[in-house]
C-alpha cells in the first residue's frame, strides 16, 4: 500500500471526529491490504516488544470508535506521541471495523512509534460470538472476518518498557518463569484453552486470593498480591501494566501499586458509568493518567437513575443503579435466561465500585471451555444440588441450559432445566429483585440483554431457537404461545415452577 492511499484511509477515518456513530465505509480491498501489510509488520517484530519511554498506554477499546478518537485528541495523533494498546479492539461496541482499521493504518504508517498487543477478543472463537463477526458479515462478508483472524493470530502478546514495566492484556501465568518464554511463543497461532499464551490474555488479579486461584471466567487463573511481588522481584521489574477488566476511574492499582489495570472505554457498552483512562510514561518512568469522563446517559425505560455522593471540593463519581423490573414471558427459555442475567448483575457486584464482576458473556465462555460441567440431569436433582450454589456453580448452572439447547434436546426438557435448576438460588439470593419488580407491559425486544444483541430476536437466533410470526422465541411444541407484547405481573418463584410446563 502506497503512502498516499494510506494517508487517504487515515484522513477518511478521522473525518467523523465529533460525529459519534457515523460509519466510515472503506472498501473491502482497502481493509484487506491493511490486514495483510500490518500482519507482515507484526511478524517482523518480536512477540515481547522492547519499547522505550516516553509512551502512552491504552487499555480496552471494544469498538467504541468515538472514544478512541477522543484518546488521540487528548494524547496527540501519532507520531506526536508514541502509543501502546493492550488489546481488545473489537466486539461489543458498534464500530469495531473503524476502530481496528484506524489502529492498523497507524501501525503501518508508524511501525516504530505505534504498537498493538493481542487481547483475548483478538481470537476467532471469542469475536465470533461477541459482535465482530456479525459486524463483518453485515457490512462486508465472512471472508473479510477470516482475513482479520489471520492478522490477529500474528499480534505480539507483551511489551517491556525500558526493562522495568511489563505490559500485557490479561496478567501473569503459573507457567511464566522466564521472559524468554514469551519471546519464544510461536506465531501465527490461535489462543489455546490453557497454557502461557492463554493466561497472558485471560488471567486476573484478585485481592482475595493468595497464590493462584480459580477464575470466575471459567478460563485461566486469578493471582494474588504475593504473586505480583514475587514476579517483580525475580525479574527486577517495577510495574505490571494490564487491561482486561472494567474499573470505575479508568485505572486502578493493585498490590501496593505494583500492578495497574487500565481500561480505555468509558460508559462501557452503555451499561456502566466508568471513566476511561490512558497512562502516560515519561522519560523518567513517571506514570500519570489522562481520564476520559463518561458521557451523560438517559435512564433506560424511564426508571433507574444515577446518584452522587460527594464532599465539598471533591469530584463527583457516579454510582450505577441497575433497573430492577423483570418481565417473564412464560415458557420462553430466552426470557428465563434474561431473568437470570439480571439477577446475576444484581448479585455479582464488587465490594469496592459496585460494578458486576461476572457478566453473562462469561457464562457463555464457561460453557465452551469448562470441562467439569456434568451432563444434564432431571430438574429436581439439579435443584437440590444447587440450592446453596457458589459463583462458580452459578456459571455452571447457567451454562447447562445452553449445552442442553445445543444438543437439540426436547424443548420441554430444556424448559425443565431452565425453570427448575435455579429455584432455590432465586428465592434465597434475589428478594430485592422480586420485591422491586413492577408489572410494566413491555415488548420483548425492549429488554436489555447484551450490547452485542440489538434485540432478543437476534439473541434467540444465536441460540437456534425457533421463532413465531411476531419474532418472539418459542419452544415448540407448546400448546400456548405468547405474542411479543404479552407479559405477566411481578415474578414469584411459582411462576418458574416446572409444574407449569405442558406435559
């Protein structure tokens, strides 16, 4: 690709600055050239990049293109500033294509000033589910998605700044004993389900863990402050810099400021009031943070609001209040799944910042990766076994109906598992949700699910559910089907009882 063509692509991508949501329609051939040329550059650079300060470090972007442009506005366009991005450029946001194309274009134009690491979403098995595949298919074709996959398989996975700051997307690994192990990782490669590469992209720090612990994501590990200290001392490092998790202020320190998490997508998925952040490292390795404040949002459905609690002279920090009304469309496994999702959001909150720690997408990932999931059993047996479930058991239990569904099990059996497997958990853990539920009548497509799915219609299609003429998912053969506008009054446990199912 010649310099003039590359400059033209960059200029077109930058023209939409200040117009959030405005698409830039590059041609398929232009995008292919970006992927192929950047792939060559990635392969000529090491898997563990050796970088020098000053440099600006950015975390997850997730297709929030307008926020990426804001980052460049604050930090300066390349090559005015050197940049290192820590991965997760695609999925969930509405403009993954614009995001990754601009980043690849800058990588080609300034290969020694602009650096990209691989995140866990730069993997075919992940972005096939969470939005990037659908965006490529909708705007171009599946072949282009495969071209991106080949490019992602060549991305480096870590960077070392002045031999003192180690950067990666996820975190540490119990298999990482020498930094040369990272340099020796083979490329191109897909992300395996276990091992060093998997951990570098998937692991998380946890203050509640000593040593290594299980990860609620169902993949990789969590590691405690002791492992961070041990690793830094062994390799004569000062700081570990990673992304991979939403944090309220855009950045958050861990283990006495020996590790920092950076997240650069403010108002993540439109569901969080988090800020985004960019870390600047100067020549003396002094770190500072530039904050992208979250944009103001209107409450969804007319209820739920943001509250602030401040002291004089202190900046306001918004606290997310999750809307509590739940509507259930009887006999619909998708709606029961949505109900569980909302309860999970209510229950799985971190103590410090009030964000959900485990989202429903992790349940999907757990269903694909976790090998310990038992085969589906009778609902009464499941109910008795899960009456006092832990968070890991919750992931397993929510994954079970999906596995049943993908095995083409009879709908009645699926519904029995959906309705019966979590009854004790519902009654014990979710009284605030049931107490606050309101009997609003709402169209099925209006319920909030994931950022990936605009409607429950598209979500039900992804689960291979048959649909009626109204677009609502149905589990045939069921004698009575509901329209998309029919709802029931506030939930009680009896509404979910398997006894309501047709024989």
